[in-house]
């Protein structure tokens, strides 16, 4: 009985990360349905972080009431930047890119984030290229494979892959802000802008990783830092939405897809899932959490094909495979570096103990 309990405890991080990927994939589908319904994505992003703040702030008050670090001006500045690049900016760019392209395309390009993060880390001197070592070469090769996959995904379509027609097609008509029915895919004409938005969202997320690394050093509490980020993101997203979209009809939420688009991503993805990922990183390390993210690409592609009638092409599949392969090469090299650092630290500690 004790062995079964230990096995279930060991599976807990795996189950949590799978929950994160499934919920995030569901958010992509829900967002696409809201776009088709004519919902403003700037308003949806504002509501997302309002709901996220409503969840994370009480959790921070409950869990960090005895150990909350002091909030300094530097912490507030980092929280502002974290809320911008990891919150309001990234999701507005991502939603705009999804409007102009597709859910599968957007998430495939979003998997470039580790490669872009690696390049930015070198530029900010947070990483060393270390070309002479095997893992240094692997990081560069993995990054190039991922970028090549993104180029293939963007510029090559190839043969359409038809597995069978979907019986659960949810997208039928698209309404503009005046309520007029628009032909399907009418908003998908400017693919180049969608690609730029996808790259912009990946760069924004990469900057968030760098800012979050500094935030973790300045402010150790995960619950409180997530609450600060959500609150800053909510303020920024509300200001942007009020500047961009002044149609008050867009702010009305009924018992429909718009309420689901506002509440589900805010409560589940930006709230509970963010805390779950932080816990998994604490228990198993960042590599463990990162490995699960390509799984989401498969889930999104299947959901989009079955529910949204998005077409699958040979170029899309080959590009996605290259991006995932490049990601795993980069993750492998990072794991080797972490192992070598751990061995070096233990060796130095042993030498000091013997001395």
C-alpha cells in the first residue's frame, strides 16, 4: 500500500504538467471561438488578468501571510515589466496573431521561445556560448533547427493531410463589431502581420523569463510574485483596452463564450496553472517542466483539426517536428550543463571538507 502511495506521489508532478498543457490547449480553442464571435481580444486580455488577480491575490494572502518578503521599488519595477512582457503584451500579440493565422500555426511558432530565450540570454550575458563543449554546440544547433522549422512552417505549405472530416465543427460564421456576418477566414488575409505578432509574442515571453529570473532573486515568494504580476498585467491590459476599444458593448459578458474566454484563461491558466508550474519547477526543476510544453502543440493541432476544421499540411507538420526537435536538443544541452555544474559544486565542497 505504501509503495502504491509513493508511486502516486511521484506521478503528481506529471499529472499537474499534463493538466497545464491540456488547459492551455483548451484556452487556444476557446480564444479562437471568441475571435470568431467578434470579441475584442484586448478586452478579453484585460478580463483574463482581472480574473487572474482575483484568484492569485487571495492565494498570496493565505499562503504568504507569515513569510512575505518586503515589497521594494525594485520589486515593483520588475513586477511591472513581468506583467508587461509575461502578461498584457504577450497575450495581445498572441491573440492578434491567432486572428490573422491559425491556432496550430501560432502555437508552433510559439515553441521558438526556448531558442529565442537562449539568444537573448547570450546577449544579456546570462548564458555563455561555450562553443568548445558538446553542450555549447548542441544549444546552437538546436536553436538553428528550431528557427529552420519556423521558416519551413511559415513559407512552405505542401500537400494537405486529410485524416477525415470533422463532425464537431464549431466555427460557422464570423460577426464584425456591427453584428454583420463576415465570410469565414476573411480576417486571415495578412499572414505576414500574423507571423510578426507570433515572433513578437515569443520574444516577449523570452524577455519575461529573463525578467522573472531577476524577480526570483529579489522576491522569493512564488504566490506573491504571481499575484503582483497578475495585478500589474491587469492594470496595463485595462488601460490598453480602454485606449484601443471604446465600444462598451465589448465589455458586456453574458453566459456565453465571452464569459468563458475571460474566466477560464484567467482562473485556470494565468492563475492556478502558473502556480502549479512553479511548484513542479521547485520539485523537479525547470527542465522537467519545459519538456511537457511541446505536448501542447500536438493537443492544439488535434483540437483545431477536429473542432475548428483547420487544415493540416505537410509543411506544418514537418516544421512543427523540427521546432520540437530543436527544443529538445536545447533542453538536453541545458541538462548537461546543470549536471556538470552540480558535479563541480559537489567536488569543490568535498575538497573544502577534506582540507
